[in-house]
C-alpha cells in the first residue's frame, strides 16, 4: 500500500526516522520543503496494515496520512 504522509516540514527528519522503525515500511519519495513523503507499507495481514497506518498517524509531527494506492496479492 502506498500512502502520502504530510508532516510539519521542521519535523520531517524525525518523522522519517520514526517511520523507518515500523516493520515493512519504506520511504520512496519526499518534498522536504513541503513536508510530504510517499511511503509504502506492506503486510500479508489486512489488519496489520491498519495498525501500521495508525502508527504512522500517531508520530509526533505527522499532520495526515492519505492512501494513494492499495494492492492485495491473492496468492
């Protein structure tokens, strides 16, 4: 699942460090001056994705987390 994370620009480095502590989470792009990140969160359990989104949302300095795309592999 890809998400857009909007954070306070002055907190962006701290937000990035906290996001990277979450298992199966990667940062693929950023607009530093705007505090925007593109983040991929992976899990084979749907509820774990929700939990990880909540973890990102709860990071100090995060304003909003928006879903960009979601892919479910049926295998």
